[in-house]
């Protein structure tokens, strides 16, 4: 079992989730049950799956949850592109969020590889 605060990718994904919540507050009201809800659930899924994996008793289990978190990060990437193309997020903010998402994807990949080799 690992302490969440010591897992850098968890901290970064938590911060990203909070930023997604703040950004999505400005989406049109018509998106409350659509893209706004989906992008929030997806962003929260990243840190939540990392946390769940950290609480497991084996590296194999942890890797499985990291893999799920990675899938959520890729899903979030796609949703951020939709948001940019629909002009819900400006290009600069979109690039910032996409860069953070990309960084998280790479960190998760390296974490999974480290767990496999451990």
C-alpha cells in the first residue's frame, strides 16, 4: 500500500481534475448533462484509479488500475479536443490542459514499466 501524497502522477492528476472542474463551469448550460459531465467524470477517473491501485496488495493489481487511469487520460485528451473545437475552451487553455494530460500519460506509462521491473 502506498501513500497517495507520495505518488507524483496522482498529485498531478488530482490538480488536473480540479482544473477541469473550474474550466467546465463556463461551458454552455446545454452541456450540463453532456460534455461537461463527461469531461469531469473522466478527469476524476484518472486520479481515482491511481488511488485505487495504490491501495491494492500487488504490483500487478496496481498496474491494472494504472492502465485504466491511462485509458481515462486518453479519453480526456479526446474530450479536450472536442471542447477546443466547439470553442468551449480557448486554444491556450486547451494546449495547457492537453500538455498536462500528455505528461500524465507518460508518467503512468513509466510507472507501469517500473512496477513490471520491480
